[in-house]
């Protein structure tokens, strides 16, 4: 998980961010009149999985 995106790999997170920023894949938020909130830049280091904690 990173920002508002969930993925199994860093590539999936990167694709989700790209899709969010270009307006692909994610739907419209009804009742919100402002511009979409931009996703922050990805960190310059590989994302680290947190693992499963129970």
C-alpha cells in the first residue's frame, strides 16, 4: 500500500499512480467540484513490502 493505492508489486503501484494522474482506470467522485488531488511523487527508493502481520 502506498498513498491510496494497493498493489502486490512496485510496478502495480507505479501503474496505479500513472492511471490516477492521467485519469484512466479510476472513476469520478460524484459531488466533488474540485480538480483531482494529485498523487505525490513516488520515493526515490524501492518500496518495501510490510508483510502480513496478525
